[in-house]
C-alpha cells in the first residue's frame, strides 16, 4: 500500500516553496520521491533546501520572480518544463495578505492581493494544464483557506481571493478531469507561519482562535504535508474539485 503514495520519478513545481507552508509541502513531496522546481519571490533558503533535497537523492532547481505579474506567471511553468522536461505536480502556494478595515483599505492593496493569490493561479494552472494534457495527466493542488468558507475580518482582499481559489479549483477540475488531470485544494486552518504572527501576538485574538479549535492548538506546517502527498499521488486519482480542510476541526465547531 505504501507505493500508492510514492512520487518516485515525478516532478513537482511549488510556488512560494522556499518558506512556510510551501517549504513544508515541497520537502514532503521530495521525501516521497519527487524532484522539485521551486518558484519563489527571492532565493531565500535556497542553499539549505538544496542540501536537504540532494541528501534525499532528489533534484531541485530554483527560479525567482514576481508571480503577481502576468507575464512572469505565464512563463513560470514553462521554465519548469525546460529544466526537467515535464511537470507532474503543480502546487499553487504563493500568496500574500494585507490587513486593514474594509472601509480603510487601499485599492492598490486589494489589487496586489488578487493578482498574486488568485490571478496567478489561473495563469499557472492554465499553462500547467496544457503541458499535463500532452503528458497524459497530472495533479494541480491549490492552497485555499478557512476564508474560502468564511468572511473573516480586516482581510477582504484575502477572503475574496481565497473564495476565488475554491471556485477556480472546481472550474478547472470540471474541465480537466477527463484529461486525467486532478485539481484539488487544501484549506489550511490556523497555521503558525509568518503571516499569522500578528494574530498570535494579539493575546485576545489568539485566545479567541484557540477556543474555536477542537484540537486546542495552532497547526504546524508539517500538519499539511500528508494531505499534499495524498493529493499529489495516485491514491487521489479519482478525487476531483475537492477542498480538503486541514484545520484541527475549526469548521465543525
């Protein structure tokens, strides 16, 4: 049964894969046998990741750029195919968040979040889908959010983008399932990352969040790895358009 989760011989592209959630997922895929193409805003953590991945006997290549720019996003997948000759798995993880009351937020902040969190996923998935169709199949994994289901506070652009990620996941899955391309998403709960540091530092807000989580703790990035490996593997060959909440029970309370 362990072979059903093996990613041996696969090439996985992970956006925003140098740090945080993206890094944990990328390393999990490598431990399961995949070679990695990491597309990140900068080359942060490149040396350490390269050492870790090569120690596993896998290959890794870094590319940098701003995926909120249409031309860069449209060409990013092609760079992966140029380096490795194919793309089997695309993890759309790169994203950002801007916090402000809804009546005070700037229009430029709104657009920058939508461009990176939502539009880039459309562009990346479209190009990856073209390559995967030629190859006979593939896996696209989007990173959604609890705010794919809820409204949140002070993050309207992030909430809108993550609702959009859920919709794009279903739309791409609906059209690409017949091409043996499975498109699904992971919706992380409250995870300890740099993006959530301001919330965790707010004693009152932190207590409110913990009181809502049945698991009674913030999630760790490693908590998302098993779900990502499952969605990337042949174990998920008949799973299409699903949004997998890994949230410690947040949504059931």
